[in-house]
């Protein structure tokens, strides 16, 4: 076989380096254990590559080549799931403000204060979304732009409610 085949495989597996410490579950029976860190699975793939490289029988070589391919595909899918989870987590805004369940049932002055807090939270979210959009991929930029537009609309509704409540409380 190729002398440096395991080294070539190792270079291809370097794409998994940022995820080495992540624990993943691979349900297929192509690894010695289904739940382990990415670095553990990478080592098993390298072992399979070494075994494949040492084979002189074509039948065994085909079996190890098939196993190697399946292992790489399974690990790649597990890492893609990690990436997807991370991207979803980074797109969740956490406001520092907490609001009562039914703001509209509060007394006008208390409601006005809650709407002002909501306005600050919406402004924070818009700033956060703009910052995220700046560093995002093209696909994520479209999603973030929609979220910015939706948040701007909610901000306008909040401003209108504040104006109405200010007028209402001034007349009382």
C-alpha cells in the first residue's frame, strides 16, 4: 500500500481538531464504543487506516477501506451536529430584563415602566443582532436581517404603546 497513507488520513482528520474535547454518540457499530470524545474516535480511525495500510489481501483491504469510510462519515455527521447546535446557540439572545406575564393588565404607570424596560431590551437585541450579522456567513446574514426587521417592528409597536400610555397618564 501507500507508505504514508496513515499520515494522509491524519491530515484529513485535522479538520476535527476544534472538536477534540466534545463528547459525541455514534450509534453505528463501527467503533469500539458508541459514546466518547471526538479525539478518541479520531484515534480509532487512525488505527483502522494503519490496519488497512498493512493488508496484503484484497478482501481484507476492501473490508478495512469500507470501515474507514464509514467511520469518517459517521464522525463527520456527529461533528456537523455539534456545529449546528453551536450555531443555534449563538443565535439566541438573552435579555437581562424580566417581564410580568400580562403587562396589559397592569396599572397604567406600572405598565409604562414595563414598556420602557421592554424598549431597552428590544434596543439591546437589535444591537446584538447587528453585531452578529457583521461576522455572520451569507446564509446567516439573511436570517439575522429578518430578525432585525421583526425586532424593529416590535420596537415600533412598543414605542406606540409608550406614547399612548404617556398621553393616558398625563390626562389623569
